[in-house]
C-alpha cells in the first residue's frame, strides 16, 4: 500500500473514531483546576455523556452563559435547577453554572503539557503552516520518487 494512502486512511480512521465515540480534546488554559489538571494539559473529554450521568465530583466542560467561553471545573453540588461547579484552586464556586442547555463535555483524563499544541493549532496561521509543511513533504517525496524511477 502506498504510504500516502496509508497516511490518509489513518487520518480518516482517527477522525471517524472521534466522531462516533464522542471523544474530543480540550486544552486547559488556566490554573483554576491546579494541581489536579495542570495548566496546558490536554483534557480528553466525552461529548456523549448525558446530563443525568454527571455526579458530584465529576469534572465537566460547560459553556459559560455570559460569553459562551468553555470552562472546565468540578461539580460540587447537583440541585434541581442545575449543577454548581468550582475550580479546584478557586476559593469560591461558580454558582449554579451548568444546566442541560450548556453542558458540553465530561472530563475522562488528561495528558500534561499537550494542551500547548492544541492551543497553537487554534491559530489559523499555524494551521496553514502545518498543512503547507505536510504538502511540502509529500511534494518532495513525489519528486524524489520520479527522479529515482528515471535513473533506473
């Protein structure tokens, strides 16, 4: 199998597994969850976790209603109207912050320091540069194969 086809199949497989399983990546960009989730960790989260499956002590990602920024904090209380969350390093809770309408994901585990790469990947110029580098590698390899086939 040609290496390009193999690379493409691997990329498609990773994409499809992520889409089907609901597993996503989320960078931890603040110290509010220190030391349990170090800043710039990469949090692996489940988007298919149901609201009713969340328990006190779980770490969730939710959209803050005021500005729609994603927050990753621990559930400290579950009330009839929603969930109260708090960052482990914070002294006060976020109040009643999570409801059925703004729960985004449930934290599964994290990988320290990989969040740096996730954050970089959000910048359009970095994405363009990444894809240009991949295209350049493929182009050089194709030219090299053509040269070597002419030499034989």
